[in-house]
């Protein structure tokens, strides 16, 4: 098997370090050591740690399986529930030590890094947009009440999910996930 490119090694290591430790605790030296590349090679591929963080956010988003939200072979509400179930399972798999990188960056550094704030906002907006489209499909199928505003509800679900992650990680318990899914089922129940 061919070795990944140096750039790819750096992005992979950065995503892992940012997700496990946070932006501020993951230095360029730490990232390049984890990637197994010389520190000097970092600047051949990235202008700054901030530029790398934006790429890491993009990579993180690609791993969220957002495309599953558009899979019309699965009923829309079932798709949404499975999506959040997948995200929950990832947090549990990591022993409650990793939340959502969007939320992690959103709470850690958006007040200090404009490029990262813009990338987090764009990522959250894209995610909510896909959820809203799924909710519109569910309304057309009659499985979600017609009086539910898809855009507002999608934003609420994303925001509620981020809060759920904070509580689940704080408690190291699935109780917050159980509460999220209970409200999810009530909120999206047909009339």
C-alpha cells in the first residue's frame, strides 16, 4: 500500500489532535510528530495552523456521513434518527472524550480566529440545511407535522445536539442522548 502524501499525513494527524486535544493544545510540532513528518514540511503545505484547522474541519465534515441525509431509499425521519444515532455512537466509541469538532472549535476559538469562525458557521449552516431538506421530505410524506418550520427545527436540532454532546461528555453517560432522542421523537411525531 502506498504511503499517504505528506500533506495528507499532516491533515490526518491534525484532525486527530484537534479533535482529541483542542485547537490550542495541538501545536504544529505535535501535529507533525504525530504525522511522522519534519516540522519544516508543514509550511510547504499550509500557511498557518489556522489554515490547517479549516482543512481539518472540512475533513471532519466529510466523515459525518451527511450524504446519508439525502438517501431517499430510507424514510426521512428514520434517516434523521439514524444520522444522530451514528453521531452518538461515535462519541460513545471514543469513551465520551470527543464531541463534535464544529462545537469544540465553536466554543474554544471562534472569538479569536475569523477564518475558523467562518468555517464553523458554514459547516453548521450546511448541516442544518441538509436536515431542513430532510424535514421537508418528511412533511411531504406526512411523517412530520405540517406546522413545523423545517429551517427553524433543523437549527434547533443542531443546537440541541451540540448541547447534548456537552452534557454527555460531562456526565460520561448516555442519559443526555436518551433525552435528546425522546424529545426528537416527540418533536417530529406526526399530528
